C-alpha cells in the first residue's frame, strides 16, 4: 500500500493520455459487446457437458493458441508470477459463479456478479489508496442500480442471502481483484504471455475440479465448436484486448464499461427471439448506459475544465 495520502488525481496513472484512454475504453466496449454473445453460445454448450469440462476445454484451447505465439516469453519468471495470481482470481470468478448457481436464481446471480462494478473502486481505495473521481462514483452507482432493474433480482434484507448468493458475492470480489491487479500488471508484462499463463491456470484448475464435480461430456460438434469459439475468441483474443486496454485506462473505467455486458446479452437474446424485455429491463439498461456515459463524459469535461483553469 502506498504511503502517500490519497487524492482524486490518483485515479489514473500520470502517463495516461486522454486519447489513449478513449481508445482503450472503445476496445473494451467492443469486447464487452462480443462477450454478450457468449451467453447464448455457452447456454447451448452446457446442454452437452458439465461446466468444468467446458471451462477446461475452452481455456485449454485458448492457452495452446497463445502459447504458440508467446513461446519463450511464457517462461519469464515475473510473467509466470503475475499470470498465476491473475489466473487464480479469474478461475475463482468462474468457479464460484458456477457453483453458486446451484442454490440461487439466475437473476440474483447476474445482479450479484455485476457488483464487481462497486467492488473495483472500493478495492482500489483500500489496497492502493487510489480515489476515483466524483463522476466515476456517480457512474458506479447508476450502473449498480441499473443492474438491479435489468436483472430483476430481489436481494433484500428480509429475504436474506442464500449459500449460492454468498458464493456469487465471492465471484464478484474475485473479478474485482482480477481487474485491479490487471491494471497494475499490464504495463509491466507482455500481453500475450501474461494472458497465456492465466488461461493455463484456469484450464488446469478446472480440470482438477472434475473428480469432485463429475465430468459429463457429449462430444458433439456444437460442444466442441462452442469451446473453440469461446476459447480462441472470447478468452484468448478478448482477454488480450482487455489486458492491452488496462495498460491505458483505469480499473474503474474498465468495470463500468464491462458492466454493459448483460445489456448486450439481453439485446442479443431479444434479437434471437429467446425473450422479450419489459419497461423494467429497458430502464435498467438505460441506467447502466447512463452510468458509463457519466463517467466517460464527466471525466472528459473535468479534464477540459482543469486544463482551462491551469
């Protein structure tokens, strides 16, 4: 933890330029839209296999592809250490959410998982004494409220939290740690080998869970194709883009942009005829979008005003 006093200026590293941050945020928005597609793909794949077999195959494929590119860079000691730490948190996010779904509802799971958007700035403040700007806090609150409406989750004190809810809360915390640590490690390591190590960690830990979770796989083309699609594109390529972007933007902005994933997923689901959105879902999606815009445009206006007053 830094010994300096916290300040609003600590939100973003000093070397970051406005244009670089916008490019990074734009890249994150694109991969978030892409991740929204995977909800439909994974749902179909899990009809033919258990979650941990799918995760092991998915991340194993992605890891092999990136290893072929990274080659010797994969074995740099600092990259191995950082990739191991990031991979553990990435695996915990997937595993805790999967196990938590056994004893909670999909809507509650989606909402509680999305709370990483709140945990990210809190962890940054507690661990690294990095204080987000006021516009970022406003955006976080709007996104959190939007997630509540979009998912329709009923998570009240009277109802209490089930064991699945607590496990899913751990998932949200794991994702928040992953985002915060990626921001710190991304500028210090080559992207491809750093992500390759993470994917190997997730694949191997998923495989180790199989004796306890019970393996069930139908080796049909749709299952293998879904694993390849998610492993090569949604994991290897997309996490590389995320890591590249996090060397150029802040963890809070990453969390806010990625909070739009359920919005994109809902849009795709409607477009494919799986569901219809009511007023509540549209309000929720609008609030999430408003949160992202407030954080993005607010930060831009703040920088312009600061430049004029300097």
